[in-house]
C-alpha cells in the first residue's frame, strides 16, 4: 500500500472540484483496506472511502483525510436457485460497465439503473434508484470490512435498512464499514419495468422488449436529460425530493395547484424538488461558474472553475429561495465534505 500526499481530486469527483487530498491511497484488496485503516489510526487521520466521486461535494481546498480510492475488482457467478442467479461484484467496479457486462452475459435486472455514475460499492451505500427500480431490490448480500472487529462480515439485504436513497451504511453507527463486494440476485424470469412513461415511449413499437433494449432506452433518455460528467461537472440530483405531511401538502396545493407530487402512503406526499427550483426561477441560472442545469433544475453544475465553497454557497441560495417561495426545506443528496 502506497500513501501519496496532496493529490489533486479533480479527476476523482464528478463535480470537478479542484480540491486536494492530504493523503491518498488506492485500494485493490482487503489487505489494502486493513493496512490503510491501520495507517490512518496510527497517524490520527480520519479515513474516507472514495468510489467514483459521483455523489460528493468537497467544499474545502484540502481534504484533511486519508482518501481510500476503492478499486477492488472482480465479477463472478457464485450460485443460483430456480429463480435467481447470484453474481458477486467487487466494490471498485464501475457501476454502468457492470450493468452492461451483466446484460451481455445474459443476466438482467439492473438495466433501469444504467448510466448512473460511480462504483458498485457505493450503489448500496446510496441505494441508487432510477426509473422505478432501486438497487436494494436486487441485492442478496454485502461483504464489508468492519474496523471494529477487524474482520470481514457478510450482511444480508434485510439487515441494511434500505430506503429512498438510504442504507444503514449512511448511519453514523455503520459509516465506518467498508463495502468490499456486493452479491446481486438476478431473476431468471425477467419482465421489463416500463412503469416510467418516458421509458415506455422509448421502446414503443418493439415487438419484444429485451433487457438490452431497456438498457439502451435508459441510456437514451438519461443522455437527453442529464449532463455527462465528462463534459459538465455535476453530482446528479443535488437535492432529495422532500416529503411533506397531508396538511402541509393541502396548503401547498391551494397556493400552487399545479405542484408536482407523488403519494408515498401514510398520508405523505413527495414533492418534486426540481419543479420547485424551476418555479423559483432558477433553472439554468448561474452565478460565476456555479449554476443550475438548463434542462433539469435539480442538477447543480460546475461550468468550469467553480470551487467547492462556491458550489455550496450556490446550493444554499437555491435552498433559501425555494424555502422562501414554498416553505419547504430542501436537503442535499450528495455527501458534503
Ligand atoms: C450525472 C449524474 C447522474 C446521477 N444519477 C443518479 C440516479 O439516477 N440515481 C441515483 O441514485 N444516483 C444518481 N447519481 C448519484 C451517484 O451516481 C450515485 O450516488 C453513486 O452511487 C455514487 O457512486 P460513487 O462510487 O461515485 O460514490 P462516491 O461519491 O465516491 O461516494 C459516495 C458515498 O459512498 C461512500 N462509499 C463509496 N464507496 C464505498 C465503499 N466501498 N464502502 C463504504 N462506503 C463507500 C463514500 O464514502 C461516500 O460517503 C448521479 C450522479 C451523477 C453525477
């Protein structure tokens, strides 16, 4: 294991923020994880596991941590039942490439999550979701390194407290677990999930719809709506869609009859943060190099040289503007460092 100092993180975060890591190491094996964590303890430095940096905003010029860039590889079929095939994938594998590869190998089930940037390990941390699918639906087991016991432990999906953009790995009690691999349970009998109209429209006219068709449809729809991180820095959706109770929703509906909302049960409604930001007049707005994406107001973008602090200030402005108009508090989706 090699520790580097003051490494430029711009290539390692999709917001393209030019921050530096005080210490940096690349993780290729479980032993690397153990050695890096031991080094961090010995030097009194807090570790930080970095995947593809697609769900982060680094607000400081120098991140005073040991950045452990997850690069554990591997993909293998590890078992099957009559219903599913189990495929174990290394935490450092690229998410989109994995979905693509699995479909080529004949394993469907993750196609609705195509083109989400980042790594396989982080997919379960965030419980990534898109087009009516969440990764939690396909997770069988997660292998983690637990620094408290100095051991590798296997966690079943049911133990991970998966919810909308949430898992147990985000809780303070479990945040120090390092995901080493994820085993997916992929259905042998597959039916396409075309519950999203845009996706259904994209495959309209096809006689039979394959997982590859859905994969390509997702890529096409996403490419039209979301910025390519290689071209324009972003972390995808910057705010979570807020959930409000029945009374607050009725008051909002009276004032804003066209408010976009989804019933999430229990008398609660989920509101579309992007719609609210748009209504607040901020779609395509820009202050210096920090701005809101012109095609999707929920996405904050770095037009070039915005610093993390500038992007964070811009996010605060968006939050305050939406709060002033709707009385709704937006929470950031990415991890703020
Ligand atoms: C253009 C764009 C579109 C996006 N669209 C979507 C979308 O549709 N749906 C969606 O859900 N998300 C979306 N995202 C967000 C992002 O892609 C996901 O959150 C993704 O899972 C982040 O993966 P990452 O490897 O880059 O994680 P990072 O940003 O590197 O890390 C995120 C968090 O996970 C932790 N972490 C990472 N790897 C590990 C590990 N192995 N063990 C323990 N902790 C770990 C980190 O410490 C950090 O706290 C989008 C982002 C972009 C830029």
